[in-house]
C-alpha cells in the first residue's frame, strides 16, 4: 500500500529506491533491478548525473543521433540530436542532404536581446513613481556592478532599464523592464541576480516588490533561417505543383490555429532535439517559441513560404535564447561533446544551427504531408519500435522490413507478420501431386491411432475421396449456403491458417461413415482416381463452380485452396506430416 513519507530527501539513493520499490511496485526486486541497470559503472560520472537534480534514482536514457550533411552559410555540419521520436533524425538527415546541393541553409541572427522584469505594486500617482525611477536609474545600474563586471568584459551586460505602467490592466501594477546582452551564456542566473539587486535598490516603503525574474519570451533574441532554389531544382514529377501545394500548406498553418499547433510542433521536433543535445533549456525555448507564434493575437505558423514565377523560398524566424558556456553545457559530458561536434560554436552560431534544424524538420514534414502522407515515412521508422517491443530477432527484423518495403505499415499488420514468422511452419500438402499423396499414405493401417477425431485411417481416406467427388460433380448435395454466409466464410481460404481441430462440415455425421472399400489400399486407389478426375473436369471448364457444403459456391482456385487445407488437416490427424 502506498503511503506518505517524511524526510525522503534525507535518505541516500539506495534507501529511496528500497522505499519506493516496497511501497509502489508489485515486484520490488524486479523494479530495483531495472532501475539499477541504468546506473553508470563509472561512480564519479554517476555522481555527476545524480547531482543535476534532487532525489535522483537513476538515469533515463534518450537516443543520441546525428544528422549529417547540413550546409549552413557555406559551412558543413553534422548536427547532434537527442530525441525519442522515430523519423525525426532520419527526416532531418534527408533534408540536410537535399538542400546541401541547392545552396544550403542561409541564416542570420537578427538580435540577441534578453529580457528580465521586476514586478512591483505602487499605489501613489504615476508622476511620483516616474520621477523616483528617473532619479534612481543610475543607482540601479550601479547596484549590479559587481555582478555585471565580468559580463561587461565579454561585451555583455545590462542594455537598458525602463519603467512600464500596467495599472490599466491590474491596479497599482508596474514593471521595471530590463534588457540584457549575455553573449555566449544563456544568462538565466546572471539575469536573475541582476534583477534581484535592482529590486533591492529600487524598493522603498511605498513600493512593494512582488517578484524579480527573467522572461523566457525573448522576441528580440531572434534568428532567421532560409532555403531557396529554382522551382525546377526541387525535383520530382511535377516540381511546380509540389511548390504550390507546399505553399498552400504553410498558408493554412498561418491562418488555422488547429493546424498551426501541429505544424509548429514539427518545427520544435528538430529544435528541441539539438537544444537537448547541447545542454540548453528546451522548455524555455518551447515556451518562448509558442508565445512568439501568438504575438499578433492569433496562434500562427513560425515558418513561411513564398513561391514566385520560378523561385521557391521557405524560411523561419524564431526567438532562441541559447548558451554555449556555463550551466549544463559545461557539466554534462555529452553536451560538451555535442558542442565539439558542432565545431565549438558561439551562442549566435548555435542559434543559426538550431534554426536550420527546425526549418529542415518542417520542410520534411510538409513534403511528406503534401506528397505521400506523413504516415508513409513515419510508420517505416516506427516499425523498429514495434519490432523491439516484441523482442524481434535480427532475422525476424530483416524479414519484416523486407515484407513492408512495398506495403503500408500499421501496428496490427506488423504484429500479424511477426506472429506468422513465429508460427510453426506448415507443410502444406499438394493434393494434386498423386505420387506424393500415395507415398504419404503408404503403409498406413487401421491400427494407426488418430491424433484427434473418431475416424480410423481408411475412413479418413474415404472421407477425402467423398469431398473430392463433390468438387468433381460426382456427388450431389442438397446443402444450401447463403451468399451472406459464403462471403463471410470464403476469405478464410485466402489465409495461411489451418482448419481448426474439430472442424466438421454439415455432411459429416456425429460418427464416421461405414467403410466403402474392402481395404485401405483400395481406398487409396479411389482417392487417386478422384484427384485425377478433379484435374480433368476443371481443365475442361475452368469457369465451372461447385457448391461446397460449408464455404458455398467455389471456383477451381478456391477448391484447390480448400483441398490443400483439408488434406493437410487429415494428414496431420494421422501424423503423416
């Protein structure tokens, strides 16, 4: 039973794990084993990860992939991406290579200003607070001198402090709106420290400081990425039609919020993956990007497209507050490796790389949506997840991948294919092979016990002859099978499934029929004769149809399918396969 606990944070990792396993899981031993298998064998490295957050139990792995062949401002990159969603890295890689031969991505940083605010309440008149602010503005800068000293050496610091009156929206509410340049640092701690120092200096008996905090909405920390080429260079069967549909898809996302949300989510697939890989704050990036998408009062597309007479242009402008020094980027070994892979970019360069990754992902999604559909490529990649879910072997994976090369992938279809591979192989009997049939039946005697059913060996052989006579037209039945039943039953004959044990058609009595022949050998001779007649009558008239007492009216192909299943079923009855 679950329960509350006091002092959980004071327990060591083993004690935390033991308590959780015993109180929240049905199999504590298995739970602890799963969690511990993700611990790093390097204790020093594991301790580093443990110290990132509080109450750490283990590591939660995410795939680290690379999208090569990105040409950005004539410089080639291999972009690291951390994401669990299939198809994202593959799509980015394909688009990176696609545009590498069409001029690549052209990017530019439009501005790098970041924002923080001191929120306060003041009940006096507006002129008084404005006068107080102007009188003390210089002192507000001075109050942060010890904090901004090093940042200013790198060319950053506080850009400006302005007073904003918000009393029309909330009684007595004002802001000190502070703008910053933080260079290669994302600057969250720097900004918040400055804001708290400013608030402390600004506060008096008439001013109530509510809070001092940076804003993750940074519309003046903006980057642009663009791709452009001649329409004919887009390739495909009809590049002009593709360009027009692509532009229409973007315009729909510009005016339709329901579409815009999913459209922008695709952009963030590419952006977040690189943000995570480089140790930056993807939650801040997400929040700021979506706020920017709503800046005009309606949620809209972050990307845009223009098609002229002969040119296709696709671009994005997005706020990205990033850092390449400090924070997790300086602590996490994989983040440091990612930045080295990106050739140790500055924060401005990283903004441009990440914007290009987001635009690439958006191009990939829109190209798929306006041509083959998004599921065509996505489900091909999702195929691996399904295979891993069912612990497929390498041979099974290869067989399934080959099977779906020209088929639509769905979860149900993949499961069916896996099950068919794992199903015991059926040695179907070719009943038209007279030599094979005679060979299999040779030596069978009535003393042989059936695996199932009441028939003895000779009764089984005579039963096969009887059903074959029905197909040949030599044995008339008065059984009626409605079209509705036939339509429901016949599809079974197209499957790889066997007749179930105990399957009995309506011609069969509860107990086996009396023997018609004096010996098994005579019964076998008659069965071979009926098989020969089957070939003859259907060869004379390939269009003839004969009613089967269970499946209804069948043509020659469906009779063959039934007979293969039927012979196999009864040969198994006497262990002949």
